């Protein structure tokens, strides 16, 4: 099992998640004859509701498989294969009446280990992943002309990080330790 590779006392959930996603993506690309980079985290977590770890884990795998399907080359034997060949199928959500993609039974069997590991990570560290996605969303909202600046908190010694200027100006990012918003780092400020 992949999670056994990480000692419990030293686990970094985001690093473990990135490793798991990268290994799963690599296996999917190998299996379906695709050569592509791991999709952006916003695509991987698109429409993922972290309130239910089981459903969230399945949606993450579905998103990866949909990206694999989009990346299949014209000369691949998988080019004209239906979604079911990739382990996904559509269904109509009875509450929203929208058509959604879910793992087909054979997809659940094929990706069972990754599914279980994702579910465990999401159930144990859901708050961390919510925060990660929140920060990703903040970064995506800022404009391309919004430069990155060094910012510091009020801890002694202060933590210094790079943030978009607009986030620092709006005081949207708060230090977990001192509970103060990060401020722009100025050479003469300390």
C-alpha cells in the first residue's frame, strides 16, 4: 500500500496527496497509452465536495480519467473507445437532473487501491485540503498583472512567504501562528 511508504509521525498530507495523484496519473497514462502531464489541481478537484470523502475520492479519479480521455492521441487504440472502456459512465443525478460522470463498476475495481487511499487521505486531512483549495482559488482569482510580493507576519521571527500583491493589500491571508494578516515585506520594516 502506498500510504505505508510514509511514516505516520512525519506525514505531510499535501505531499502524500501529490505523490498519490502523480502515481495514479502515471499508471492511467501507461494503461491508456497517453503522454501528458498531471493536470492542474483545479481540474483534479473540479466539482469535488470534500464533505463526503468516499464521493470526493471517486470524483477525483473520474476527473483524472476524463483528462486521460481528452489526452488520447489520434493513433492510439483507445482513440475511438467509449467512456466505459476508461472505467467511467454517465448517469442522471435525480436531485439536480444533470448528467454526471461516475466510476463504472469495472473502474471501481481497477482503481480500488487508489480510491481507498484517496478516501483515507480526504477523511483524515479534509481540512488541510479545503485550505489548499481555498488558497488555490484565491491565487486563481488574482489577475495576471498582479505581481507576487514577499509578505511577512508578526511572529518573532516572522514567517516570510510569496503572495499576490492584491491578497496582501486586502489582508486575506492570515498567519496560523500569530493570527495576523501578512503584510508586504519592506527592506527597512524590521
